[in-house]
C-alpha cells in the first residue's frame, strides 16, 4: 500500500522536486542565500564579541581571539557528523527512500546528542591543561578560562543545532534556518549589550554566556521542530538507533571531513603559537586577520553547503548530469565571490585594520601585512568551494581530507618556516604569503581532484558502480 503524506510532509516533498527539476541557478541561490545570511550572522558573533571586549575594556581581546581559535578546532567534531549525516539523508531523500532517510536522520541526531554531552564532560573539567597543550600563555588562561568553559558549553549546544540545520538543509528548507537565526542573533546582541553595560563587574565570561543562552534558544526551537510528528524526517526516542549498519556510512563520510577541518583550524593555531615569540599583540593581529578573511570564506562555505545538498539529492535520484552542471555553475559563483572578496578587502584594507585596532598603528600594520597576501588567494578558495561541494555530495570526503593535509603540511608550514628562518621578509609578510600560497595550492588541488572524479565517473558510465563506490 502506498504511503500517504500529510500536508506538511507533502510540502517537503515539493521542495525535493524543485531541487531535482527546477532551474539550477534558482535552486542554488534559493538554498544558499539563507545559509549565507545564517553563516554571516554567526561570523558577526565573533566580530561583535571582539569589538565589545575591545571597546568596553572588560577583558583582554588578544586572549579572547586566541582561545576562540582553539575552540574552532572542537567545533568540527559535531558539525562534521551533521554534515556526513546530512549528505546521506539528502541522497536517500532525493532517491525517494523516505523511511531510509528518516533512519539515518535519527542515527545522526542521537550521535550528535551523545557527542555534545561527551565534549562538555571531557573538556571543561580539564580546560586549563587542555589549553596548555596548545602553548596558551598562562596569562590568557588566567584572564579567560571562564570564557573558554562557557564557550565549550556553547559548542556542545551547537552540535544539536548543527544536526537540526543539516537535516533542514538536506530537505532544502533553509529559510526556516534563517528566520530562527535572526531571532537568535537579536537575543545574542541584546544580552551581550545588557551584560557588558548593565551588569556591574561584568567580564568576558558574561559575553560568552550571552552566546550560550542564544544558542540554547536555537536548540529549543530545533528540538521542537525535529520531534514534531509533522516532520517528514521526525526524530523520536523510540527511533534511537546506533546500529553498526547505520553508523558506519555516516562515520565513513564524517571522519575525513572532521580531520580535514580540524587540520585547517589547527593550522591557524600553529601559526598563532609561532607568533607568541613576537608578543601577545602579534597573536591578536593574526586572529583578526583570520576573522577578516572569514567575511568571504563564510559566504563560500554557504554555497558549498548548498551545492553538496543539491548534488547529494540529484545523485540519489540518478541525475548524474545535473550534479556536473551544479559543479560548473558553482565554479562561476565561487570565482566571482573570490574576486569580489579580494577587491573589497584589498581596497578597504586600511579602514578595516583601523576598525579592528583603533589607535594602534603598529597592530594595524601587522593586520594589513598579513591580510594583503591572504586575500589574493580568495579566488582559489572559490574554486575549492565548488570542488568540495561536488566531493562532499559524492561522499569523496577522503579527498577533501587529503587536500586539508596537503594545505597544512605541504603548502603552509614548510613555506612559512622557510621564509622565517632563511628568507627574512618579516614574520607578518611571511605569514600572509604562506597562507596565500597554501590556500591557492589547496584550491587548485581540490579542483584537480574534482575533475579527476568527474572523468572517472564518465569513464565508468554506470550509475550503480558510482553509487556503490561512494557508500
């Protein structure tokens, strides 16, 4: 007997039809734009916190930016499980295998839920020694340990939010994500301003608490939607399932993504630790430079997420040609965003440096030197964005991990050490050049791997061979 769907479930299925058959430009932008706004809002969290701490003098802004870089190494743990689960859910959803998609959604959710609890229980009690592993100055630990603990709680909550967002994205439902996030942003900004200027003796820990409360509100909304009976991928306790047959496909996709993103974040922490010999201001300048580049990379990541969803659904529905067409269009989009980002950040580099380091000419110069060379490679990151969207959609996450390993250990650290110890152009110029070289080379490598996969798929010619090779 054919399953009948409720009005809400049928609405989700209509979105599936649009992803599979509608104009691709329209599909890409309709999914990506809400994600762009969502990711930019999250990006502005960090910018806003940095600005508030700097302007209000409630703490050391350099310690906050340094600890945030370490926190970013933990974030991918939950985010990548959500990404891997979302890729498989989108593929099954695109194939019309709704019950299979629902089982994978439930496994992904409960895995993220358990990870959220585990991270809090393991890291928070041992936060100080954990930070020392990454050569965190004792002064930073003394000043901002409470801030870091609360941020870890926020990261744990974000694991639940990540799987909620990933499952909504797998269905192409990104507008809901945007609306909820705008509510959360308003709560975050309002609470931060209240805590900093309305609470006597407020510290940076209060700033982190505002983020935790805002993320918790998002989590509550997400849980209501996920457990709603009208949700076609509805989560329930009775569907708790961590069987090997369900876990292994998720982990096989997620673990390489995690290692790749972890190494990407660790690369930044490594350079920060190298900068410690130049003083705390140097560390702050590096973190700020990374934040500036994030204005463009967050947009690229949003389109990457959108294209991986479109690719996964169409792959599940055997629309191989449409996945290649998505990749071609993403190349145009990624390169265009990279060019715009490079021109904008270069032309307004001096004003941006002044915004982040007002009245500190030395720090402004550090930021501009680092950022100038890093910005030149944004076009190549656009190419990487298009390539990763294809590779994620096809489940070729080991290739994205390989790209991340090459970025750090082949394209970034060796040039940096070579320039610092033998060429002597100065630490900040060396750092900027090394980051620019590594981003350019990894973008070209990712593109080459994506083209190889396309050529290999065309050579095989049979859909079933392709499908079995990626699951």
